[in-house]
C-alpha cells in the first residue's frame, strides 16, 4: 500500500466530488425526501463512476479512454437527456409526507441512476488527467500497486464526501415541512434540467 499516493487519491476524490453539480443536488433532494440511505446510495453511484474513470486514467488505458472521448457526443446526448428526465421527474414529484421505507430496489435504483449519469460524462477522464498532472503524477511511472493505491484513495475521498453530505442533510431533514420539501423538489428539478439543457446545448457548439 502506497500511503502517500492513497492520501493524494483522497484529495483528488474530494476535489472532484465537492463542487456542487447535478449529483449533489440529487443527493440532497433524495436525502430530504427519502432518507439518508437513498441519498448515500446516490452519492456512492457517483463515487463508483469516479473509481472507473480514475482507474482508466491511472492505469493508462488509452484504448478505452480514446473510445470514450471519440464517442463523447453520444454519451453527452444520453447524459443530457437523462438529466432532463430526472429534472422533470424531480420537479413534479410530490414531497414525502413520512419517512420512506428503504427497499433494495429503491437503494439500487438511486445508485444505478447516479452511476449511469456520471458515466455518461467521458470528459471526466480529461479532468482526472489534468488533476493527476496537477498533483505531479503525470511524470511518475506508476506500477499496478501504486495505481491501485491511488484509485482506492480517489474512491475513499469521493465516497467520504457523499457520506458526509447525506448525513449532514439528514440531520436537517426533520426541520423541513411538506411545503418546504415541495419547493426543494421544484428548485432541484429546475436546476437539474438546466444542467441537462446546457449539456445538450454544448453539442451544437
């Protein structure tokens, strides 16, 4: 275990996860409406996608990364449409009136939707490569053990942030009434739709 690379991986995972985006909004909205388990599952889906893309960047799988970048238009199209779908669904969903019973399908569905949404953003690989370079990793010849330590750190950093976010929002959940939750759904839904529209609009640039 390369502890120095593991710690750097944690910092990279936090750098990627912390900025507020559609996944963060989904995590907050789902935690408020359905509880911490659903919110955490949403975040872990994004963390798993970070693990996948971090692995591609760390292990230098140029064939796979090249394929994803070459077909980024299709991935962006699917991702943008999926964001618009989730945004509209969130916008029109009624607020929960009681704590939801967490089912396996509910947790898996939250995890899978966030995983799919994050994986449909192949330029994330470029983001990873840029961050790796910024941390001085581009010049290092990483062996498999070192790359695994780095990628494990990325996942721990990302997952740790989603755990903190879902737990913190869960603490505030009791202070939200149905009216407040309804406006939260609308605000999150509109914002997520805007993210989707921006992604779709970038295809015509």
